[in-house]
C-alpha cells in the first residue's frame, strides 16, 4: 500500500506522481470511478468513463466530489493498492472518523491501561 494526503484543486485534481506511477497508469488509460459510502474508488477499466490525464494526477469527478462534500482546497487521503490497480480516496471526515475509532481503544488520559 502507498498513502499520501493531497489537496484537491478546483478541477478535482490531486497532484500525485508517485501514486500514478506505482499504479502503472498511463495518459489516456480509461478509469472507472465507484463512489462507495465513505470513499471513492478509482481503478483502470476498459469501459471507464474517465481517462488518466497527461500530467500525472488523481482526478476526482465532479459527481463524486459532490456526493462526498469535497470542495476545492480540501485535503483527501489517497490509499493506493498497486497490486490491485486501485486508489481509494478518503475525505477528511472519513479520516477523522477512522482515527477517532482507532484512538477510542486507548484509555482516557490519567487512567492506567490494565
């Protein structure tokens, strides 16, 4: 797995050369976008409606941004699984929720862990 946090521009692009290269995506490759409940999954697909742009970046389509409340300037977590050829885009809120669940397992400050 490869992770990075990036800022979404006004066109829905997140600059990330390392992830695009790790996935083996080339300009013009067709991509499918699946909007899941708490994330956006992007994968190469011959029937995809979107294409990899010439400049290496992750493009989040407008409909997916709208569904997940992603606006220009927002940060997202990119989680790439090169062995599967996918990148999962997590919103800031999803990151906050994941971290809150993780940290809820720790004892409150001042209490000893038993």
